C-alpha cells in the first residue's frame, strides 16, 4: 500500500464526520460509513500486498 493511502482513508472518515455535523447525512449513513471504511482499507491493503509478492 502506498504511503498516501492511509491519509486518504483518514480524510474520507473526517469528511463523513463533517457531513454528519452539518446534517447532510442521516445518522445511519454515518454509522455505516464509519464501520465500512476500515474494512475497505484492510481489503485494499491486502490486495496490494499480494500483488507485490506474486
């Protein structure tokens, strides 16, 4: 995984939080996004590691 990828995932989480603060997103969407983003980050990192090793 490139060094910039964790920064992008962090920015996505912060963006979702800010959208929730200004009431653009409903609460259920915010919770779903915050719970889903780490799993997507792990899945993306795992694929990158496997591609390099092969």
